[in-house]
């Protein structure tokens, strides 16, 4: 084999071994989907720890609630349905202010932008529900017991 033919083969072998190594040592991007959702969409107001001390607190009209005390304030039960409704935002009153974004609508928009002309792998509503439930599962893990 000539020298010029060996270089591309060696380069390919190096690239493939690097890909294999990076895949075996790198954490999965979906390893904690709920935590990623929280950090991307909630931590700026509620804080990384969920205590309501995010970097945007000083710019808000009302302080965000401490999400780590939800179970304690609900007699030991995680208020799943109530939180889902608040975060999803589908049952908004016709009038009045809302400090927290309507994340259900935001997720629908982001997913539509992502998939554009490609068919959704599942229904848009199922995708929103999946993201919200992953987020709620993570918030449940933040609870002080």
C-alpha cells in the first residue's frame, strides 16, 4: 500500500476510535431530562436548587415560590395535578396578570420550530406532556422530606 493511501485510513481509524471513546465516556444528553428542563426554563427564577432564589428574582413583581417545600405545604403529598396545570397554563383565567410563562405553549412553539417540515415522532400534545411530566418528576426529587 502506498504512503498516501495509508494516511486517510489511519485518519479514519483515529476518528472512529475517538468517536467510540467519546460515546463510551460522555454522559448521555438525555440522562436527566427533567433536570435539563428545569435548568433551561425554571432555574432563572426559581434558582438551581428550586428555593426561589434565581438570578432574575430582583426583576420580578413577586418572588417565585420555594419549590422544595411543595410536599410539606400539601400535607405530605406532591401536588402533581395542580403543578401540571400551573406549568402547562391551559386553564388560564381570561383576564389578569400571570408572572410565570405558559410553558405548555412555549414547548409547543419550540417543538414546532424544531420539527418544522418533518413529521413529529409522536403527537405535539404527547411531546408537551412528556416534557412537563419529566419536569414535574424532577421537581418532586427536589422536595424536602
